[in-house]
C-alpha cells in the first residue's frame, strides 16, 4: 500500500495567531483493492491566549472493488484553555 500527503502552510502574522493550511492526500491499498484521495483546507485563529477557533473542511473520495463513496466534512471547534 502507498500513501502520499502534501501540505502547504502559511502563518501571515509573526505571533502565529492565524494559521492557514491546505492538505492533499492519496492512498492506494492493492491488497484490499482500495484507493482514494482527500483535499483538506484548515483555518486556525488564536483569538486570545485562552481561546482557539478551528475550521476544517474535507472533501474526497474512497473507492473499493464494490463501491465509490464521495465524502464532504466540515468541522468547527472552539477551545477554551484555563
């Protein structure tokens, strides 16, 4: 089986309060005859030292010998640190 992942990350401010990332991945499992790909952009914003907002979107496809499944996920998280 093979898996490849590529990422591009960017932090526009020196303090790192805003983080942007785009990831792309492919996998191929010849034993189970599965393959697929995914594209995942991510945004993280450190609102203040005790609050982090995360937004992630995932789009992709997974295929095996019986079916192909397209997927789309959105994840939103708000973390408070104490």
